[in-house]
C-alpha cells in the first residue's frame, strides 16, 4: 500500500494497527493539498474495515510536521473571501477527521510540531511525544489565524492564550506534557514504538466498547459546544486571512520580494 502514495506511507499490521507516516521530510512534512488528499483517502477507507482497530500517525525525517505548506499557499496568490473559506474549511476537516474517526487515533510526535501540525497531533485521541519535540502556534506573529481552535478544549483558556497570543513556537515536550498538550513523553526516538504499545493496549480491549466510549467522550464535548465553537473559529480565520493586517501585508511583501525563506526568517525574528 505504501508505494501507491506520493506524500505518505501506510502500513497495516496483522494486529489491526494502521500506521500513517507523513512523508515529506525535505520540507518537515509540511501539509499540502496532495498530502491532505492522500491521508483522507487512507483514513476514510481504512476506518470502515472491521479488522482495523487503531491508527498511529507519525512523521518521516526530523519532524512530525511544520504545519500547513506556506509555499503552496504563496503560489495560490491572492484569494477571495469565498476561496479562503473553501480552503480553510478543507483544512479544518482534514485536522478534525482524526478526532471524528470512529477508531482511536494516536499521534507519535518528534521534532517540530508547529501550527497545523500541532492541531493535527492534538486532534488525535492520544499524543505521544519524543523529548526532542518542540510545539507551537506562531500564526499571530505574521497575521494569520488558527485553522482548528482545539487548544482551549484540550489545555484550557489560560495555557491556550499564553501560547496563541504570543505565537510561542518553542514549547518543549516536557512543558507540553505539564499542560496536557500531550499524553506523555518518551526518550528521543521511542515515540513510535510507545505509540504502538498504546495501540496494542487498545486492540486488546473490546472493540465495540472502545468505539462507543470514544463516541461518548466526543459527544460530551459537542454537548458543551465544542463543534459550534470550532466552526465559529473557522469564520474568524476567514476574516483574519482576508483582512490584510499590517503584519500579514509585511510578511507577504517580504515573501514576494525576497522569497518564503526570508519571510519566515522575518516572522521568527519577531
């Protein structure tokens, strides 16, 4: 199955554990439209198979994911409000499919876990982080918005505001575990093996009980208004992306005149 895809690898164990590997290591597994399509195809297909009991999501190379692909976004040029809404709704659905999947999902994180990559990792039911993992949401530093505002529901308003309002993207794995951003940390390089250990614990349990328990937990969040709040967040993101704030205009100017690398360096210097 792994040979069929351009941006991911997929392996299914005899135990019923499906391992999806983000496979764009040269760009720190930045999430582009091809990767989104391929991951969605695999996840939507395999979750219907009774033999598949759990999913593990990890990244190839030095990082889990550096977030949504800014180079692809730059190539698209200026977008209308309707175009931004379509793009951001697709990004949102991509992230939330791991939360909505009827089978348990586990993210195995190492290296950079930034922006959309962080949202993707947190949308999984369980998050295992290598001690070399670094987390953050730098969007406010260059006038962008958050695609899936899941953090307040995972780590509470104080820690979320501390992360999101400062654009901090240097949160250590230890700190991430302290605030509940990840389930646990492991020695460097052990994140995938520990995720599989956790997956085997899930596989050993009664499948119907596991599926219905996950559904009940998710419904408890929906009853508190999580889904409506997240959808409202997408609308806020559409406004941010189309408002043309000073920081976003400067980021775009540097990107157009000096290239994306220079624009990111400007963002990181702030």
